[in-house]
């Protein structure tokens, strides 16, 4: 059992060396894309929610 655990961590170490991490500029650019996407989607869903709530309010009168 202990040998399997050691082998697992050796394989993890080998695979980790193959990973290409993004540069600082790429990371910052990706972060901005995520932030802007979240803002756009939240505004869209907010407008939809507001419209549907008004529509339901009118329907219930």
C-alpha cells in the first residue's frame, strides 16, 4: 500500500513538470476576460429578472 502511494506521488511529480503555467500577462488578461464576462452576464440576467418580475406583477393585477 505504501509503495502505491509513493508511486502515485512520483507520477504526480512527473506530470507536474509537463505543465506549462501562464505568464503574468496572460494571467492578468484572462482574469480581465472573466471579470468582464461575469459583469455582462450579471447585467443581462438582472435585466431579464426585472422584466419578468414586472411582467408577473402586471399578470397578477
